[in-house]
């Protein structure tokens, strides 16, 4: 399992990938929310950065714009991802542009938050979202790409059912180890019993369960929250997962990289134990 870092698509991508290389990272995941950066110029920049550093981009995280996006339990279901009918078509088109950008830079896996998928499989929002995702995944399949759900807003069973209902064979999961906790949906180690065979990438992150019915739980430095990382690594090995372990720390400034380097040392000790 190679260690990587979640970084942003911007003008500093070469410098950031050089920094990752100097710190001993072999992979990264590219986060792209700004639609204006899906251009030939940025494609050239990213390909050059990969050639210069040898750092592999394991996936592109394709965000969306247009309409509100409120990351809580009250407004989130009606504003986040492709589930809300008012934003589904536009955000799906934006995702496809991100997937095309990923294809042009040679990246197979494309990730996003789909949104709060209803648990009721007969809910019109569930049916409509699955239909749209089936269309998206059909396009990606023609290019040899995979669509990856980012965990968090769906329960593991709903996520499993959605993958089965899409049924195109090129659908997987980016397991964000903290998100399942932050959203109060599951323990990430136990969730692997439900959908482990579909995990293709990760966000290695830590945090605490919600203590407020309106707000998500709190993210924390790795090793300080509720994720049982020793058990997680053992379970990964049991199910045969050998993909990237991509660190994400949702803060900014020098402390972000300091926490990531501390997490790197911690994870290397687990992997070498």
C-alpha cells in the first residue's frame, strides 16, 4: 500500500508534487472543484509534474459548482451532490468534464460525493440518482475509467445497493475513513464487511462521531480520533486491498503538512509491524 496526499489542482501543483516527492510520498490524489481548470494548459501542467517528480496521481476528485452546498445534516440532503433534482443534471455534466480531464492526464479513477442517497430504494431521488449514475458510468466505461463514490453521506448498505443497481461493473469506492464517523453512518473497519471488495482508493483521515443532530462530527489528526487504524490495516490485508493510502487533513497552513508527516510516520509503523 503506497502512501499519498490529497492535493488541489492549481498553479502550484508542480511545486506541491515536488514537496511530496521530497517527503517520501509516491502517490497523490488530485482535487478539482474549479471547472475553469479543466483545460489543455492544466493537462500539460499536470502531466509535466508527474514526469518531473515520478509521483503517481491515483485518482481525480471531481467537485461541482452551481447551487448551494451546505455540509450539515439539515440542509445537506437538499444541497449536496447529485441527489437533489434541482442540481443533478448540471453537476453530472460537471463531473463528466472532470472525468474527461482525468482521462486526458491518464488517470483511471474519478471520485465525487454523490450526496445523501435515500435509504428507500423506491424514493424518486434514489431512482433518479441511480439512473444518472448509470449513464455517467456508461460513458466512463467506454474510456476504461471507474466511478468512485466517496463514503460518508450514505450508509454502507445503501452504497452497496447503489453499486449493484448501477450494475455497469466500473463502480467503486473511495473509503474516507473519517467520513463514515463524521456523518454518523458507520465504523469504517466494520463497513469493509459490507463493501470492502469495491474499495479502490482511500482518504486516511480521523475524527469523532456527531454529538449534535444538526452538525457533522469533528475531524482530528490521525491517531487522535475514533478510527482504529491498526484494525483497519489488518482488515485491508485480509480483503486483499493493496491500493493507495491517501492522507487528507482538512486544515490549512503549515500545521496541515506537519500533521500529515506525523500521520505518515504512524502509518509506516503500522505497515511495517
